[in-house]
C-alpha cells in the first residue's frame, strides 16, 4: 500500500501519545521531531515538511483541548487536519464545460502511464459519471502509442480519434474536438506526446495544442514512485502550461508517498485522481481527507463502502442478507460473496481501510490470497447437492472433495466448520440488528 513506511512511523509515534492525560510542549516537540524525520524519509519536499511541522506545533501547543478528546488525541486531530490541508483539503473534481465537449489535455513525461491513464479516465467518466468520452491519439512520436490507445478503445468499446503518425498533433487535437462536437461527445481526452525529460520542443508543441483547442483541463500524469522528481516535473509543467490538475499513477506501489504530500503544496495544483493498480478500473478520485486518515491509521470507511457499492449487486445483497438471517446460506452463496470481495481488490488493502486496522492491529492477521484459492477449489469440487446441503458431506465425500481440490481432508473439515460458524455468527448479527430497516447489508466472508 502507498505510504506504508510513513504510516507505520507516524502511527508508532502517535501510539505513545494516545493514552497520556497531559501533553506538554516538550512532548509535542519530541513528537514533531519524529514526524519531521518520517516525512523526510518519505521523500516529502523539505520546505513542505518545515512549514507542516511549524503549523502543527503552532496549533497543538497551548490549544484548548476539546472535552471529548484526550490531549494526545487532540494533537493527532491537528496533524490529521494539517495533513488533509497539505494535500488539498477537499476533493477537486474534473471540470465540466457549460457547452460540451469538455476538452481535457493529458500531459506528462514518457513512462508515467499517460496513455493508460487516458483510457482509465475515459472508463471512469462513462461508468461513474455517465458521460460519453472520445479519446484522441495525438502522440505521434512514441512507437505504438496510437496502437495502445486504439487497443484500449476496443477493450472499452469506446471511440478513438486518430489521423496516424504523419499528421501534426495540433491538427489531430483540433480534428478530435470537431468530431466530438459533431457526434455529441461530452468529453474529449487528448493523449499528447511525452519526452524522457522536460524540453523546449515538448513544451512548444503542448502550448500550440493548448492555444488551438483551449482545454478546460490540463491534467499532468506523474509517477508517484519517482518521489521528489515527480514534484520537480509538476513544477516545470505548471510554469509552462498552467496545469489544472494532477493524476498520480502507481500510488498502490511500494512508494514513499512524498509526491502526494508535496505536489499540491509546491505547485498549488490539486491532485484530481490516483492510479491504484494496473487494471482499467483502478483509477480513483483523490480525496485528501481520506488519504490523511489512511496514513494515520484511522481507516477509510467511505472508500471501502464505495468499493462495496461498485462491486456488490444490491438486490443480490438483500437476498443474501435474508438467507443469513434465516441461516439458509449455501456454499453457492458463499462463492458468490467471495468473488465480490475479490473484485474489490487485494484483501490487505481492504483491511487497511478499516479504522484502527493498522499494522499493529493486524499483526496476527495473515492475508494469504492463496488460502482463498484453496477455499474456492474445495467448494468447486463439491456437487450441487453438497453445496446446497453441506450436512450430507460424509467421510467418503470429504475424501473425494479433498482429492478433487488438491487439498487435505483436514482442509475440507476446517472449511465446513468455519462455514457453520459463519452461518451462526451471521444469524446472531442480523438478529441483533432486529427490525432495523435499510438496504441489503454487505458482509465479508468469514475466513
């Protein structure tokens, strides 16, 4: 997960403070020394760190403590608020022109993931915002850039405007906007050329495209894993093009997180999206307050709920809830739940979104994706009758299931026991909810 090292350092520092009845000025100074080191190690810009630490100190020392919080919690609250402010305070949404189409220029260096991000953004706009985007292939220099965008277009069943690699990119961009107007597309995403580094030729071409199409958005795509370099690149592009937003790619990787914490403060340009994986649907709107909560181990319940809503069929969830309440859950239902949870992303990432589920809280939880594969294999080796009525599974059936799934009889026994335990637990939970009305609940399968 992004910010893992930084999150661990900060959480360890704050754990020392949480239980204290009183926090002195010396305590705050000591804690901020640790925070300063953690941020610098995470490759956050030095000037940003200095201002951040001073702002927190100023607010934390001598501030009147809220009755509902201990002094230690009060300091953490201040850090959370300042961290959120550092990354932009509120979510910055993508522009929507009053008169369509909304023109979006995608810019950045080679290797940052610009073309893939163009496809991801088109997919996001259609799925989440019910828009009709047109992608434009204006990178005529990188071998296969046009092919890559057209392949993404086919994968998404979405149109791509292309005039080949022998036409001026300015003409391609202009042609794309004209076609979007004729065909009533409400967004045009122009995939422009990149270079290995910022140079005059690149900036000159981008400025000519900007003048020709008058974009509503100029989004810079930067690789979060390049740390401080990402911030330097953002500064250069912003000076030349006056950026409207930034997309951070590879924020799910083993990144120190410095770019996300520095880029808004240094350039004044908001982070609008974050690439959280390689799949076409792994582009998320960037929420500063949610990211700050995740860094500080406070979880990210809203993002977890959104993932569940996106990947879980609501009607089916209501049916499952009813089955759970009456203890009628079958292994077919169990498999379906398992698949829905897997679609939400890696389990360790989902657990990290649960409040309090930091490394310390999860140290005894081993998230083993292969274990889920074994569970699936066992269930798929059962007959339809066995899935519906697990009570019929006797010793000879267990041997057959174990052999068919490449597991042991002990594994089969363990799953059957866990399944029965889960049914009992779910029934108890739904009974406790009583007559509360609401939508079908989402339940994680008990492993």
